[in-house]
């Protein structure tokens, strides 16, 4: 349907933006680990652009699909403890960190897998955004009980700093405000209201230009 076509179109733009982001790091090598890689869309576009890719995905069906796109370089979660230390230039988590139960332990593992000056890229919902404040308990990105954590900019900075890393840049995920608002309208009213959702999403992005509190944020974190 039309909504699905719009979603796929936006997803293709988002994938290209993710690729552009990791390419901007100008690292001497291009070894990428995507944690929670799903069916491997991001890994495939990275692989097609000469990245040496690996992925971790707990869902066996998604992992099987991802392996058809990556020449079998996607593994179950136990592989995180089997990778060679200091072996990745970039580790990405696209809306994954909020699902992980052992938060500090995972951050320690990611730090150990990064090369010196490597980048950890974490995208998470932002409960301080305008759309979160507007929808309150109906805000779709709370996603209880699947989301175990929610983060502010300050809490992310403190979390990674404990493991010798620092946030060097924060980028917005502009499309998330519209998508999350669309789902929130359904949770709140029982049906999707695309016009209202677009209006709230637009307001959220406009207000965030001043507050910097976008609906979702990408944290670019550097290892010392």
C-alpha cells in the first residue's frame, strides 16, 4: 500500500545516510560490526561499498536472511565474546542499545572490540523530545516492555565515559519523529492519523533545532 511504499522509500534514504556517516570517519581501514543487524540491509550496503562487514543478530530467521546478503558473516550473540579484541574500526547499534539487558557489560565488550581511535555509533530514541512530551504514555518509542532503557544526552555521555570513550558528535534522525508520531497516534486513538502525525513530527523537528532534543539521536563515540 501507499504507506508501505513511503516506508521503503524513506528506509532507502536512511540507509544511504548511515553509509555516508560511517564513510565520513576517514579511517585507514574499514572493518564494520553491526550489532542487532536484523535482515542485513545496512551490512549489505556497507559491503557493496567495500566495507569488511560482520553482524550479530539473535533472531535466527533474520540471521539466515542476513547471511544471504553478507556471505555468512552474521552470527548469534555469543560471537560477541569470540571476536578478536581491538579488531573493528566501527561498531554500530541502530536502535539496539535500549534492548540490551546488561548495559554496562555490553559497553565494555564494544570498547574491547574497537581499535584505538575506533568509532562506536549508537542510535536511540530520545525521551526528552517534543513528540515524547506530547504523546506521554502513548509515545510509541517507549515500547514497553521491549525497551529496557531510555537515555538522555547526559546519560549516554556518562555511560561511555566510564569505559574510556567520549561522545564527539550527535546527529538527529529526522524521519523518526514522523514515524514514531504515526504509531503514537494509533496507540492513542486506535487508528493512524497521518496528517496529525506529520504535524506533530514536523513540530518536533522544528523545536529540536533549538533544543537539540530530536525524536531519535545518533551518538558518534570515539575510543581513546
